[in-house]
C-alpha cells in the first residue's frame, strides 16, 4: 500500500498539532497530522543538520510501520533540501552545476584540468542534496560476506546516480580537494599545471613525431641516411606519446567496465584472502576513493552532498553476518569527512542477542547493548503508535477493501424481446422468472452482508468507539483483523438465516470477537476449553454467565501451566487490557461465545487441544499420601482432592462440579485472576 506523504499545511489550524488538508479523494477536510508525522518531521529536520558521518539506530519491533515511516522521512528530507536550495539561491545567486546530460563534458574538463579547493565559502553553504540508497540484508543472507554486499551496494548506488564515466575519469586522473594555500585565497579551483604540462608535452611529442615521419617519407630529406634518422626519431616520438595517451584511455576504460562492485567481489572470492592483513585495507582504499569523489562533486555542484544508506532486514540474518555488517559500517565511518548517514532499522533486542551469541565476538560484545551503543551515534526508538496514527492506519486498511464495501450489487436483467419464443415458450419463461428471483434474492443477501461488513469495519476506526484501543500497533495485525472481519460477518449471516428466530450478535460484537481472538488467543482458548470440559462433565454454566467470570474461576489452574504453555502465552497481549475488554467494554456471555465460536476462523484450535491434553494428564496424577492418620479427612473423589490441594496452594482449581464446590468452601469466593 503506497501513499503520498507530501503534506501541505494550511494556515487555518486549530493548534500547532492539529492542521487540516483537503483530501481530493474524499472531498472533505480531515486531520492528517498524526503522531508519526510529528516524529518523522523532527527526525528529518535533525538529519538535515546533523554532522556527518552518523549512524542512526532506528529501533522498532518487527512488523511495525517502519517502511512507511522511512518513506515519510525521505520525503520530508527532500522537501527540506528543496527549501534550503531556494534560500541559498536567493542569497548567492549561483545556480548549481549539472552533472547529467549536457553537464557531463564540463564535468570531465574540471576532473582533468582543475583541482578543487575547500574554501570558507563552501563551508558556509547550507544547500544540501540527499542521495537515498536502500540495502536489504535478507537479499544477501545466503552469502558468507554480507558486509561486502553493503559496501558494493553503496558504491553501485553512487556510480549509478552520477554515471560510470565521471567516476572512472576521477579514478585515473582526478585529484582530491585540498585546503586553501593561503588564508586570503577564496578561489575554489586551481589549474593542475603538471597535468597540463604533461598533456602539452605528449601532444608536442606526437606532433613532432608525425612531422618527422612526414619528412622522412615525403622525400624532402637531402640524403638516405638522414631519412633513416628522421624516421627513427619520428617513430620513437610517436610511439612514446601515443602509448602514454593510450595508457590513460585504457585505464579509464578499465575502470569504466570494471566497477568497484566487481573489484570487491574479486577480493572476496580469492582463496584465503579474507585472513590477510591487507584485506580491509584494500576495501578502505575503495571507500576513500568514493569519499574523495563525493567531496569533489560537492565543490563542483556548489552544494553539500549526503548519502543516506538505509539498512533493513539485518535482524533476520545469522549472528556472524550481523557482526560483519556492523564492522563494515565502522569501516565506512572511520573517515571523519565521509558524507554518510546510516539508518540502521533493527529490533535492538534481536540484534543484541545476535552480537552476544556470535562466536567471533566473545570478550568484545558480551553485552550486545553496549556494543550497539558504541556503533550508534543517534538512537531513535519508534514510539508507541498514537491514537491519530492508529486511526489513520485502520482507516487505510479498511479502505483497501473497497471491493466489499462499495461495489455495485444491483443486477441488470436483460429485457426479453416481444418476438416469438418458439415451441417451448412457457418453459423458457418460467426458467427466466425462477432465475431472476434467485438472482434478486442473492443480491439482497449480498447487499445485507456488505452493509454489515461496512458497519463492522467502521467500528474499528471510529474515534468515538473504544474498540480501536484494543487493536495492536502492528500494521500486519491490523490487516489480519480487517481481512478476517468479512468472513466472520458472512458466517454469522448464514447462521442467522438458518435460525431466523434467534437474535445473533451485532456487527460490532463480531469485530470485537475477532479482535479478542487475535489479541489473546491463549486466554480465549483456555476459557473455551474450560467451558467444553464443564459441558462434558454436566456442569456447564448458564448462558448468561460472563466469560470473564469463567476465566476468573480457572485462572489459577492456568497459572500452574505457564511452563508448559510458555510459547502460547507469549502470543497474548496486555493482560490488563484483557481484563478491561471482557470485564467492562465487551462482557461476552457464554451463549454469545458458543454462537460466535462456530464462526471463528482466526483462532488456532490446536491451542485448545493442547490445553485439553494437559488438563487430562494432570487429572491422572494420584493424590499425595497424608502425613499422619490424624490429618486424614473424609474420603473424596480424586478430582475434589486435586482441586482442594491446588486451591490451598493458590495455584489451581478442580475440573468438575465437586471440585468447584470444594474450592468455594475452602476459600469462600472466587480467586483473583491471573494477570
């Protein structure tokens, strides 16, 4: 789902954080300045002024709205760069030089014959140009040299943006910028006298050699011996000058067809080269050449250049490869004049675990967080999704299902011509009428289903409804909920058609049940399993009983199974929100749960089967023998003994009606639910 985040604010704003925009699609004003817009705007403005090189730790859990925020940051940085470009143009009245198209010949002339000088005027320039390059680590996850992919992606991106020919010429004939020769000099370019003299000498030698060859072959020489001398001198001069020019052209052509990417790949592919001391030195030379080329372009274009490299997918790779990428970033940042901004998009908990488990980092990164802090110079932890941002994401997710909400449901029947219908006129007319009635009935069913689906989905992003508060901040989970709601609503509609006398759940309750199954699958499965066990034992609660009460009655027993159900319990969300969901906002009853269970498609039923097996095995354990005859009590069933023992320990309850009665007599009330 792509969206344009070029935000243009109007002057009439209620507050600095509430501004409005006319939406061309909806035709009305809506509030679009979300919390994420504020976060991205602040980070973008900081990155436009932060001294380079810098590594930004863009910390967020997996599945968050990372890519959307990165796109928004990129757009805002480009807008800030365009604004600063216009301000600088009004201040100095100098147009930036072009590096593409007709500007290439002029750039080549500057590369060969002129040397840039870093002046005070250049250091005061505020206009900046950002070059964005994205590196996805999972694309190189299969190679042992993941860090080489990072370096080659950076080199290839810059080469592709500015062209292969200028960089090849700079690799052979270019010279890195230098400081001013005197404090009063403000000239940004100095003539390269050595290059000019060398080129003039080669051209003079070439002309001299051609002239001598012409004299020796033209018959103007007085004697045969002199002709031989002229021919030899002319051939030598032509050969030397021509070979010098050909070597320069060959070197440029070699760099033109053999890029830095291929050079680094050849270095990596050499056997045992990775263990040599000069390996990283060779890579460092290529990076320094790239940095000097960018510095040259800064002075030539009359603007500052910043290369923004976004590193994503690093927390999905093996630990050793993660370490290699961080070392490569440190290598690229070792030059204090490198114009690089690295945005490291990772989950810090996963990355710290990778650093601590890497075998080659023992003793260096025993604490992964400390090692990460030594690499990251600007941490930015993505805040929790705010109310406006969540409503905006839910609104976008709902609008992506336009095929269900806004499609045409009317059926156009073709009119029959009044001509002769043949011998089977009555039969054909009856078939057409029957088919038309069936289509109209199906059309009414589809229209009603679309209305209910729209009503249910509107509850998700309704600011006046509390349902959106229980939706997770994960964009993937939002889409999963939105995609599940239409199936649940249609199943409920089919169930209500089979039982027209029974009043079914409302669309709001249907979407709330979908959210419940998505957010707390373990706790909901436990409640449903307890209801099933009670029903099989003949002691099912009344239909008006609340699910929260059922959970409270059996929460201590669930607490005793935390070790066996640890992976399943990790799927659940905030326990306090679960209590408020079932206890206050959506007090589902047992009858509603049994009706909705037949239409639940986003709940893994294997969780319930696992819980049922664990409860069955725990019921087979024999009771512990009494310590003394005086402590023996009246005989009771095994279930009652287990229930009484676990209730006295504060960790469980029975599985039958007798067990609950024993527990009630022991404690005199309901246990406190597990948080």
